[in-house]
């Protein structure tokens, strides 16, 4: 993408309304624009990150056997009356009426609707296990939305729902999502630690939050240092093997880990001081087992191998991709801006032409751009006539993993400079070597 | 994907509520489920088609220079009061209030919001042309939603918005989208004919509908037969060349073409009888130029090369991917079910194991499945123990372009049968040859 044809509205000043660093940097880097309280447009740079994050989530959901669907945002109140949540949910639910005066709502979550889909079609235990997920906008009418997309009203959520014959099956489904989440966050460069959680308004009796550590995190968390060295399950993990998956979950739930609400001081004090890690954390995922909480009132049952009807045992599994992006920035930034992990960077590199109009600089840039693009790399080519200082500041702010700097003096020597955004290391090298290093095929 | 682990709730009976063939087939093939009047969940098979359709739309929008963003579904009424449309829009707009009693609405379209984004950042003609699009759910509270996703209340829409300094620039932007739409629909196997259109509530003075021909189309259309042989612009079309793009638009707007509302009987009767094509059509895209209709009341202006402020000249460009899928089915089906064009088929082929449990059938299927999947093909492997007749009926109904039939007799001879869903042609061939023909690398 040529920057001259891109829409990247960088802000020079720190926006006053932004209280946390991710909000500030997302506004400054032109990733999002606030449209109303707790409501954001994702501008081109932000949309690219959102897509990359969603792709990783999707790949790991699919790998774990979940199937993607898409449920509508607007739901009928009728469904929520069946589960009893229509009256119970409170003012965070955005309620509305259509032109025929029917009560509707903007879905804050989808347990009822997916249970309705299930009961409409599935009759036999032979069709289980089943796990359906979607990535769809949700609305929760927070009384005081803030922190940008970290706590907004309209937000994207990946929510998966598992259906099994009995608790044993549901536990296996829960474990698959648990392991899927470990892989998902690791692929984004994050250190995520599962912590036993309160189940809240979703209900249920088994739940984990996935917390990433970030100095600017919203809450206090406590865990054993062992987490930092636990091996993360690889791409070859066999999600069809309940024992293997269960073993991974066991390893990741054995050391102590707790959020503030669930913290047990007496257990904590029994852990050696050098092994305790007390830090700030941000919740990026939440999984629940809630058994028959919805299947029973809504009549979602299957015939079991015993010929009898069984209400299915369910779980739900959420990740907020929009919130997750803010969390990634909280974990990876410096004074100059964002430092994207490669897997979710909006572009793989910035190609900085120091002197557009100079025939040699232009030629080298065009060739580099064509070569890397052909190799499948996403290159943001800064072909604008901004001053060099401004170009460097922009590249640092938007945080692409690499900067390739093409100036007249280097080009005359057949060289370019490459800079690693994370380490700050700069290296001058032959043009072909730079192309090679950055992925030219 | 193994069918035994997939969620494909086929209906054996024709659902009574479905009045048109696409609605009937989408329900029967387990693509969608109705959740409320005019509101649908997309089940796994439907979601795959939706993704493929959106990917083509996205690629062609990007090729034409449009930039993808994502605006929220819920909008502030304030914005719509600025343009004057909040009161003008009528009961199709879903209005609501948040917990602070602020008037909000579920966006039926996004002219106001995107104009707000524009005016917040863009100051100079040097930042033009600009075209921003998103693919987002919309809500229009139709008084009588029907025909499935063809006329639903909550629907997906790709809406692009162009911003230019003057009419000339806006016309060039309009032309780029015009050509982009020709390519988009052609890639989906559709014959789309642009027809001059009424501008309706969006307003403006230049507008085309893109109509595809289908026997079961909703409206009567009239056009010159020349359209059927006009060359569609290729992937090498230079969207940076206004003259080239303008020439294509000229060629595609010269022969007579009109919907019922815009039909001029006297012009029509002047066309030779053999050259007239009177047919049924379905609208799948709509583009508008509306100049300063929103930029003026909302104060979206840039400094021109003359140093003066100019309200920008705008256009909007819509395609409804969910509706488009129904239109594709209206155009491509037979008595047995859907016949997907390859580019939007949910899977490339059905692999039908006629005798699961038979060691040789299983082995051949597994190898075939692994080989084609590794080559990047989407294979739906029917490994269920359903009877052969049911497997064939399902494969025909869901309309994958190819069926690969693996039975014990063929396998003993080293052969499989492949069937082309569109032509019905069957061919028995060596296993390796079949794999080769269907894309094994």
C-alpha cells in the first residue's frame, strides 16, 4: 500500500480524552475514531489489525473443531424470556421495539439464540459433540464506557458454544477451548495465564479467565512464576485426543493463579517468595461451563445411547477481538508508539523513501515494494513528501515490525538501512540482502 | 471437512414459509435459519458462502482503490439530524434510546457517519480522491420482510463512499466503482447489467442499478442483447487511468437497459425485435453520485488548489452480500438443488464414501481427502453411514461443483467416479487422474 493513497490520519497531539496508553495510541495512530460514547469506527490501519487478530482466533477455533456460523445482532425478547434472562439482565441490555411494537434487543451474548438453533435441528447424541461460534458485534450499554475499545459499548466478540451429552463430554469440550485459547494468545505474542474465575451473569460452575500481563493492566493478579516457562501446546496438538488435551489443561491449572476477587491469601503465602508473581493483568478471554442452565428451560435435549432424553450440557467461550487489540498495545509499546507482534501487525514493514522524486530512490523503492509485495508481504510504502523526521515518527508510532529506509547516499552505495522496531537495532546492508532478510522469495 | 463432524442440518421437506426458490433451497440446504421476521442466522454452510462472496467483493473494492474500514452498527441520532434525514427516513429506521435516554438508531446506511469521519480529518484536496468502504450489518425495519435473505431486516451490506474535490473527480470515482462492480459480479459467474436508476432516499443525480438476469427475478427489465456479449474488464484493468475506466463505462451504458420504473417504451420500440431482451431481473448492486447532498449540510470541505474551501462531491456504492447469495441461487439451481459457481461454492467438491467401514474405500477416501486438502482445495468428505441415495441427494442439494464417488467396486478396479454438478456428466477414471483433474498438486 502506498501511503500517498492510504488513509492514515495521524494525530500529533495526545488526545485529552484518552486515559490509558492503548486508547491514546490507537487514536494517535489513526486506528480508530470515536463516534459516540463507547462506539468506534475502525479506520483502515485498525481494520487491518482487527482482521489479523480475527484470523488467528478463527484458525484456532477451527483447529479445535468449532464450526463458524453468524447469528444476527438483533434478537427477539421472546427467546430471552424463555431462559429468564430478559428481566434479569439489567440496564446493560439495549432493549428496543420494532415498528410492530415487538420487544427486541441488541444481543450482549448469544446463549439463548444458539440454544434455539441447537434444539431446532439436533436430536441424537450421535450428532455430538458440537461447538458453534461466531464473531459478531455485541452491544452492552455500559453506564460509563471508557478506555477506548477496552471498555466500549459496541464491541466485537468471538463467542463459541459447546453442546454435549453429559458433563464428561462438556468437560472435554471445555478443555479443547482452554487449549485453543492458549494457542490463540501465544500466536499473538502474548503471555496469557488462565485463572479460575467467578461465573457472573452467564452462570455455571467451572470458569477460567485468560489474563495477559501488562504493566498498565486494569487489575491485580497473582500467580506462580512456573507459568512463564510452561510449554505452550503446538500446532500438532491432537484435539481429538481427550487425554492429551486434558493433560495440557492439568499442567496449566496446577500452579497457583488468581485474580483479585478469587485470591486466597493463605495459599499465596505458602508459595516461596521467589516463585510468586504479583502483577497487573488484562482479561482477554473467558470460558464457562454452565451445564443445563439454558438447555433445560429451553428444552434442548437429545436422545442418548440409553434411548432417553437428556438435556445437553453446555459451555460458552468468549474472546473480544476489539478489546484484545487494546490489550496487545498495553503489552507492547514504548514512548514512541506501538510495537506490534509480527502476527498481528497491520503491515509487515514500512518502506521509507527519504527523497521521493529522486530517480534512484524511487527506482529502488518501487523495485523493493514490488518484490516484497509479490512475496506476499504487506508493505506500507511511504512515498509522501513529508520530511524525514515526520516519516520516522509515523513509522515508530504505528509500530510496524520493520522499517526499510531508502536514502540517496545509501542507494548510491547499493545499500539501504533496516530498523527493527522492537529492539531499535539498525543495520545497513546491500539492497538484495535486505529484501532477502525481510522475506523476498 | 468431515461431514460426520460438520453441522449441516438438511431439511427433507420443503418449508412452507418459503415463497421463492432461493429461500426454499437455503433452508433445505441448512445454510440459514430464520430467527425472527426478516432475521437469519447463517449456519456453517451459509457462512462459508458468505465469506467467499465477501472476499471477492473486498478484492475488487481494494483493486479499485477503495480502503476498508468498519463503522459501528449503532449511530447517534445527532448525526442524522445534521443531514436532515433523522426525521425524513420513516419507519424503516430502527430507532432506540440508550440508558441515558439518548436517541440512537441502527444504521440503515452510513452516509452521515462516513462524512463525519471525513470532515474530522481531511483538510486538503491533496488527500483526495478517497473512497472508504465497510462490510457491516444493517437494519431496515421492512413492514413485511419476506423471501428469506432476499428481503430481510438485518442484512449484510458493503457500502463504499467516495470523496472528491469536484464533479469531474466524483465522476471518475463513480466510474471506478462501476467497473469494479462489473468485475465483482462476473467473478461470481453472474451476468450483471447496469441500468439507470432512480436515486430514491439516498438522493443524487446519477445512479445505476446492477441487475442480474434470473427467470425467477423480482422485477421486469429491458435491455439490448448486446450486453450479453460485451467484454468484461479483466484483472489487468488500470484503475488509475480515468480515460480507460471511462471508456469501459461508456461501452456498458450505451446500449439500452432499463428497469420497469425507468423504461421508455418509445425508445424500446425503436430497437430491432431480435435485439431486445425482456427478462426478469434481480437488483444486486446500486451506485449513486449525490454531490454535496451530505457534505454541504455537514460541513465536509477541503481547501482546493485555488486556496478556497470546497464542499466535497460524494457518491455511495452498495452491494448486499447476503441478498446477493439468494440472487446467485435464483440464477443457478435445478430441481435437485443449488448449483454453485466455483468461485463462491462453500466447498470445491463432495467426496462421497459409498461404504464407510470398508477398508479400501476408507483408505482411498482418506488419501484423496488428504491430497486435495493439502493442495488447498475445500473438500466436504461424506464419511457418514447414511445410505448412498441420501448422500447423492445431499450433494446435489448443497450444490458443490464436483462429486467424487468412491465405491468398493470402483476401488477394486483402481477407479472412482466424478460427477459435474452443473452438467450432470459422470466420468469413471483412475484415482490419480481424478485427483489431478480436481486440483491435486
